[in-house]
């Protein structure tokens, strides 16, 4: 089974995208991990390494898909250290 990682920061745009993505992905093909970056701050570095530039974003089969726009990763990092 392939793994998909959905990164978000908890904003309304992110939560709505999360609901839609989780509903749309084939659960027989993908194991989905949801990572809330405001609650799991060490994961920000992993998201950056994967190529995530903004949230919400979906890492699927090694490719990053930026969905809508909630916040840049720089903004998320700034809020975590504020």
C-alpha cells in the first residue's frame, strides 16, 4: 500500500481540504497520515525536505501537491516560534 501524507496548519482552508482529500483518496491504495504542523512542529523540517512550500499540501507517491493556499511554510514556522 502506498502512503500519502497530508500536511496542514489547522486553518479553515486546511481543514476543509483535509476533509475533501481524505474522502477522495482510495483507501485501498493509500494509507493516509495527517500531519498538523502547529501540533507537530518537528515535522516542519520533514515537510520542507519533501518540498512542501505551503499548506495545505499532499505528499503522494513522492510528489507534493499544494492545495489552495492557507499559509506558506515560512508563516507556519513564524507562528510556531512566536
